[in-house]
């Protein structure tokens, strides 16, 4: 009788141990592969392409990093008022980076006077660094431009830009930080 009880108790704890092991294995091996997602981006500093991890943060984390206006534009698809941003009239030589993750977006060489009051460019630093998608909000069909690394909303792209591309990347100053280069 005692032997039988010991046998049952041993089986019971053995089963629990086996279940725990079973549960632990997939979690430990699956997490790193599922979270990491590398993309190819152009780096102005490296003067070439690099592999970079995509950036994912919670709303709370973004709010800690950004000012309320930066958060509204970059994370909530807001639009700053024309002629109010820091860089619509900036003529200095440098790189425009994503305010959220530092991804290089535009060069001063491709900035031009669009007369709109928003910083405008005829092409991004590299096609890979920005992502476009259809935006049908506000009863209009526009093409939204986002950061390829962290999905920040940057602005919209239109077909009324100058040569050679004919494109106008209409950006928000609040979604970018300007880094002066020699
Ligand atoms: Zn970004």
C-alpha cells in the first residue's frame, strides 16, 4: 500500500516536471527569432547600406522620448501647421533623420522651395529608408510616407514635384531632426 502511494506521488511530480519542461522549450527558442526583424537601410555616416533592426516601442515609451508635437505628428499621423516647423526654411547643409529612431531620411541637396511651408524634397536619401502606402483619410486619396525602421508618420508624397523625379515629399519638421554636416 505504501509502495503504491509512493509510486503515485512520484508519477504525479514526474508529470508536472515533464509538463514544465515541455512548456519552457518553445518559449525560450522562439522569442529572439520572432522579435528580431532586420531591414536593409542606407546610412549617410557609413556611406553605404547596412543591416538594421526595426524599432518597436510602446505608446508610453514613445511619449517619454518625444515632445507632444513630435508624438502627435510621428505616432498619430498629425500634421504641423504650415510655416511653423523648424526646417521648412532651413538652407543649411546636412541630413534629415527620423526624430523617433535616427534613420537617415533626406539630404539637403534634395530639398527645394515648394512654397508650401513644409520641408519638401524631390527624393529620399535612398528608396529603402522610407515606405509609402495609400492613405484615404480626410476623404482624399494621398500617399503616406513613413520611416522604414520605426513606422513613424513623416508626411505625404505628391506628383507635382520638380525634375528629375517629379515628386514632392511633403514632410513635417516635427517628424525629423536635422543634423548639420560639413
Ligand atoms: Zn524612424
